[in-house]
C-alpha cells in the first residue's frame, strides 16, 4: 500500500492572508496596495517576492529612498523595466528605484525588493523582468581534450591581427597576470579595462556592483577576478579570442587587439555573494557588462566584438523578451555580440505529441534529485506522472492542465509520500509569450535523494487526443524504459539553444570537432572523441529557437582546444589527480603559468569573436547583419544538408580568410585562391621587402602574382626552384592592401594571402 500525502501550494494561502495582515497593521487602509501584479513579473522575480515576503516590510509602508546608498542593508534587485512612455525618472524614483541604463522606454533598473509590489501595480509599468545567473557553456564532466590549431589550417592574413579593435570577454575566472594577455614583445599589458562584479574594493566605486580597474598597475595588482581561485574559464576563453600564445603554438585569433573584460557571476559563484545582494546579480546585470565593454570601445573610437560563453535555457514565460530588446539596442555598426549555443546537442531534448495522437510518454532520470521540463499546448490535456516503486503496479499522480489554470496563481504544488520517499510535484501555467492563444507550462519533480528516476523509475505521459503538445527538456534526461545510456531517449535533439545566443541580435556559435584526444603534461594520451574531420560536435546545441527562428548562426572548432589557464586556480587545486587536463607550463617573471585543454561551445565562441575582430579591422563599421552576410557567402558547409542556414550548424564553419577576401572585395578575383598556402610564411619589413619562407625547398618554380582589390595585376614574379626563401621588393607599389597569389605544381605551396603595404 502506498502512503500518499498531498499538500496544495502555500502560495495561495500567503496571498489570501496578506491583505488581512495589512488590515491589522494599518487599520484596513489601502490593503489592496500590497498585492503584486504577478503577470508583470518574470519567474525569478515572482520567486524573489514570495521567498522574501515574510522578512520584508509591506511595500506601502517601505520608506522611499530616491537617493540610494551603495551600502543599503535592504535587498535590491537588478531588472529590466518596460514603461509605457511616461516619465521614467518620475515613475522609478517614486518607488525608490534608479535607472542604470536605458533604451527608449526600456530600462535596466536597481529596485528595492520591498518595492516590487508597488512598482508592478503602477499603471505605467508594462513588464519587470530578470533571470538568475547563467551557467558556463563548458561540459567539464566529459570534454577534456587537446588542440586543433585555432585557425583550422588556414593561417591568418598578416595584415589583420585585431590591431585597432577591442575584444571584450564577459566571463569568470580571469588570471589578469598571464603573459598571454601582454603584447607580443611583452612590453605592455593589453587588458585596458576590467570590471569585477564581485570585487570587494567598493569604497568610492561608481559601479553598480563590484569595482573597475582602469590602469595596468591597478589591474596587475588586483591579479585575478575575485573568483579566480575557484574558476579559470575566462582565462581560457580570452586566450582563444585574443591571446598572443607567449611562445607556444596556442596563439589566439586577434592577438594584437585591445582587451576589455567583465567578470560577471554564474550559478557556481553563489559562495562569493552576500545573501542580501543575491538579486543584484541577474541577466540585467550581465547586460550592463556588455554595455560597459561596448561603451569603452566607443570612447576609444574603436570597433568592438564581445564574446560570451555562458547561457540559460529558453522558456515560454517571457523571461528574456526585454533582454532581447535591450540587446537590439546595444549592437550596431562596429558593435557585435557573440554567444555560445550550448552543449546539449547530444541529448534528446524535445518531444512532440501532435493532435490526433492520444498519448505520448517518456521516462525521465537525472543524476541530481530533480527533473524539470517546459511544455507548450494549444488545448488542455492531462499529465500522468508514474512512480515505479512496484514495477508492475506503479503509483500514478494525475495533473490536469485546466486545474492548473484555474488556480489563483496558476500553480499546483503537491507533496507525495510514496513508500519511504517524499516527492514534490509542481506544475505552473501561463500564456506563451510568443503566442498568447497558446498555453505554456513548467513541470518540476523533486525527491530528497540523488539519482532521480534510477532506483525508482519515473514516467511522464501526456494524454489528450485533441491537444498538440510539445515538451522541452530543462533538467533531467528523457529515457526509454529499459536503456541506461544517458544520451538515449525518445524524441529528438532539437530546441536546445541557450539564451542569449537565441537572441536575434546575437551571433550564436556552435562547435565542430577535429582532434579526438590530447597528450597531457606528463606525456599521457587521453582519448576524448566527439567526432573528427570538422564534423559538427555531438554536444553542440541545435535549433530552432522556441519561437521557430534558425540558430546557431555559425560553427567553429570547439573540441580539444588548448589555451591559457589560471595560475591562481592551478595553485589552489594541487591534487595531482586533477592535473591530467594540463598540457604545458610556461614561466614568466618568476611565476608558472599553465596551459589547459577544454572543449565546448565555450571554446568555439571566442574563436568566432576573434575572427570577427579581424573582420572589424578590415571594416570597422561592420554590422551584425553584414557579419551574417559574410558568413552566408564564405562559411564552409559541414555536410550535405541542402538548406543554409540550418538548425544544426547555421551557415557552416567560419573561415577567417575567405571572410576577409569577401569584405575587402577580393573574392570576385577568379585567379585568387580561397585558401592560404599551407607551407609558406609571408613577412614584410619596414623597407617594403617581402620575404617568402617555405617549410622546405621548392622542387619546382613558383609564380607570384600581386593583385589590387580591383583585380588588376600590379606585379608578377617567377621564383626559381631549389630554395626555401625568396625576397621581392614592393617598394614601387602605393600603400594599400594587396592580394598575393602563389602558384606551384606542389600543392602545399599554392594559395593566396593579403599583405598591407
């Protein structure tokens, strides 16, 4: 016999009791003022309201504080606020809020948590939105790999190294002292600005959270982001985008660019945050980081690309709609934002029960203690949740979507005592933010112990022939009943793109795979096979987005990539068993600096950002739409999928060199190769003497032809066989960019490059 206890949500009771409490406090005056307009609040803010309702003073009794102190003891939240066009300063200040950034009627605002009730009830406020911090898009449990040269066998044109461009990276775990971020000759630090959201050096700080560091001395003295002993991710991604390589083969893409950094927070950073400040660190705060980087570049008169290797699941609640709008305001000519697609492409993430089909079921399991999925439906349905404590006679708990909508707060929360285990089952409903005529639901199932769904299998089944229902995985894995593999399940791998990569304004990056393993610092080879030969990496998330747009936009190598790692993280984690991920060590100024291998769309994203930096050097006013146009015409298709872009790999794998040829107008010259020669280096000195260095002596004569962008030949030279080094004078040519075409009967020496005279 099953012991079953069902308890309805306490939310309804709290909402019912709140007016009575206020009547007692205020003699019945204006009790309705404390009610929150939940329909205007995103899920995180609704959660914040309810979790703090017992400790916060009633909103209509809270003192107004238009002149805010950075040391206020009352919890505050950073959120997007959309107004109806009214005087924003008047509306916000009347509720103790201040605008931190704005785009028309859309604001990023600092809001006292106790004022959310009044603010949500203000008739001029249309929407208040924020979500929790993101997670890193680096699959650290499985993806520990080696390097494929970052340029995919295509050397970057000498004339384009990112000089004059700002590369911004918003991430965590920065080692600011790593020599990879100095100039090639080590004479200067290339990190021009650094804002650490978690910094405790906040005396006289003008930043919303943390502090900024604006001089090389201050940056180097700070040494690492506050989370630098626990995290290393940003040191690795920055090295891919903009590292010099410091004498190793692991040079980044835009290695002469200026660098601007923001160390934000992710879900793993909660230990560094004062609980009173929990809601200051949201998706809105991340957007302030993007704005900080782009504004710095604008102040220097330079174009900028921002790389972001973090993200969160999409939803139907509208959690990201105001963020999407704010991102639209940030990008433009010379202002590009690039974000990761995610690492869920190898999971079954999507199930669909069309109308006319009676039922659809899946088992669901998770290493942690919960499962979580989103649903979309055009008509009401039933959701059966079955617990197989008895494999032949499971306990079934039935949820009716119509009952969820009938609840005052559209939430049903049940507690089930099944055998010796207590399960919590929650189902919340709301109109889809993409189509108000459709219903959306969130389903959360939790048990006390870990390994949810393994010792006691859990099945969910959608029932209702007339309803068209989709299920989108958030946490947990869809499984067949009798299979144990974590990546096997019913449905398909789709709809797994993370936000903000899902935003229309953002260039979304997936990953490809080449190398299948790596050699660690002790000479041991580790096989980590996610594919080879430039295929789409199995883990790389795929589209479409929840509103049916095609994503990702592009892919790049993200598997088995070696880049710089944090020396501070290395010192704090001395367990030799964990050091197999390191592939080398460099010494600078008496300190040891490690190099580390990783994989994920976290790695492919900065590679694309660095490539766009090269393109911005060629065309500083390049827009996001023009970036996609370049990709459309120059990316390499990954397989035989006929339609481009598609939801597997967008336009294809990015090609820095072909993109430059297209931007500079050289792609129309039929005699120009679309690839650079593989065994050749071109060097141009200050006297306009061009040196051509071959990896081996030429067995056949070479032909060197020099073109203007118009396609006109301005010089032609025959280079005799028998040498590995040739010198040609370009002194007679005007200052400009030229295309050099090298032709030979030896295939490795054939190709083109660009030279700035």
